């Protein structure tokens, strides 16, 4: 199982708009691609020097191949939409994780 983790720092001035977009549009649309079986959104509790609020969204997928298909077929459009809506008020980085075991 592969976890696709997107960590985002969002500026306070657009925080509420971003949260609504994430929960009611962005995450549901990513799940609707059929490439992920679930998503989990968490708030990062460490305060950043640059300010803003930081969140992590972990999307679960079955394989690296499925994740690669997402990158090729879907990711560019999703990233472009976020950039258009929030510009430099949003800073995101992505990490790929392989699940070894649940306890």
C-alpha cells in the first residue's frame, strides 16, 4: 500500500476558503479519480516561523503504478487549480510513503 502525502501551509487570510475547497471539492474530486481508496486530513501542530497553518492529507492507493497514473492523468489539473485559487498564499510539498505494517 502506498500513501501519497501532501503537506500544505496555508496563509491565514485564505484559510477558511481553502478549508472549504479542500473538504468539499478538492479531496472529493481526487477520490473520484478512482485511484485512491481513502484520504485522511490532519493538522500539523508545530507552528511554522513563516506563519500560516499547516495540514497534511494522506491519500491511500494500491500501488506505485496507480500513483504514477495519477501523476500523469490527474495531478497537473489539480495543482493548477490550487495555484490559481490560492497562489503564493499556499505552499505544498509531496511525499510518497510505503506502508510496512499497521499495528
